C-alpha cells in the first residue's frame, strides 16, 4: 500500500468537513480532483472508506481505522517538515484559543510574558474565540490548545464547549485544570436604584462565567433579564461603567486601580469561582515538553490574576472603597436583596456551580 501525504491530507479534510465539495473548497482543488483522489485511495485500501449520503459522506469501518493512522502519519510529516527548516526562520508555532472571559488585556500580557520565558524558541499565537467555537477549531486543526473556564465540579470538558452533537467529542479532548478564577458581580455607580438586575452585559453567551448571572437573576426574578452581548471583557466593563447594566467580571479586572472606577459590587449577589482550564487534543502526538511547558505557562499566567484570598486585603477598589472579600455562601442567597427586592423573595437560589 503506497499512499502519499497529499492524498492523506485530502482524506483528512473530507473527514473534517464531511463533504467532498467543502474539502475541495478548503484545499483549493476542484471537486473532481478530490473525488478522483478518494477513489484511488479506496482502490489502494481495497474497500470503501466513505459511505455516500445525500448530503455528504461519513466514514466506514475501514475509513475510521485509516483516519486514526492518517492523523499520526500527518503529524510526523509535519514534524519532519519543521525539523528540516531553519529553526531561526521557522520556529515551532503553538496556537492557543482563549475565551473572552480570560482574554482581557492584563491576562493576555501575562500569558505572553510567561510564555517568552518558558516556551523559549516557540512562537506562541493567541486567538480569542467564543466557548462554542473551541471544539470546531480543534476539529479543523486551527488551534493546538484552548484556555477556557469550566465549572469546578465538571467531569467532562467537552460538555462545556457548546452544544454541538458530536458523539466522539469526549474522546477527542482532555482537560488540565490550572487555577480557580474568581468573578465578582458589579454594576455602575451611576445606575439608578431598582434597575440593576434588569439588564446584564456579557462577553460570551456559552461561557459558564457569563451564563451564570443571567440565570441567577432569571430564577430570582421569575423573568429573564435583557442581555447585551459585547464580545470582550473590556467592552463589558466599559458598558457596565456607563450604566448599561450589571456583569460578572474577573476580580483582577474589576479591581484594577487605574481602569475600574465607576463600578461597585452588585448587592445580594455572590462572587463565584470557575476553573481556568487548558483543553488539549487527547491524541496530540507532539513532544511532551511542549505540553508541559504550555501547561506551566498558562498555570503561572492565570495564577497571577486569580481570585483574591478572603484572608488577604483587597487588591483594588470599586467606587473608592475596598472590595469586599467575602464570597457569599449559596445557603445565604434567599435572604439577599437587590435594590429593594429585585432579588428578594422566597425563590430558591440556583446551584452556584451552574454552567448550563
């Protein structure tokens, strides 16, 4: 059996897109060229590797076996090509997706600075993307890893990467938990009384840190708040400062001395914590040193901006006052009020680990 790398790359694109037409478009080939390559491949294998469907193709048993070996072969081919290039001109590249809740300026700068020290000789490229986009980016080979937020008690990281019905997704991804990151509910100092819980500003509708506050307010108020999606934490903070609504911000971002003026804690709503986690492909065959150094880079970077410990003094101010350091327990939420009763009443509080 003599299958060349070009044919395997075409085969890989067809498996990723589920379509000869889409694979041809992504590779810059004609559809007839892709069809001819796949027919020649099936002749070499000795049996069909694709089952033809009305709206695309799917792998047969032989195709599934070939896909696993093709992944390993193409990884080795890529490593060989990299090793044969001049290192100074073509340093190894690691592309990391970061969800908006962890992609504010301070955090991106920390990742870059620590990465320069621990990933020497590696080009670290950061890509900001929504939580729901991460799994597709892995499937397309667009990223090598992702820094995301997951619920503290989550067992399967794939369940937190959107709602795509991929049966194999839990086998494709693995989670390395780095640090717990604390978020504080805030509102603008000029916000009129009684209106704090009616509008919520978020950066990423699929991130557990951004989904929690709207769900909390919906359960406590018996009606959903109006949501404004801005796509970045800097935008969320600016909109909240301007009085647009309330938001969940990372404590380090909300407590910034220079930029967090005009914010104050949202009364009656607890601070919450989520895991900053590194998501990697389970079948990644690159050298272990890359994974170890990448993990340590992100661990150190997120540690610098993690939650303020309750026993330590606050590191920032909101409206000129020190940030409260208590994280309200879930059992105390029923007695909380938000501007005279928006969060009052006997409605049962949601589980603080809510992520769906």
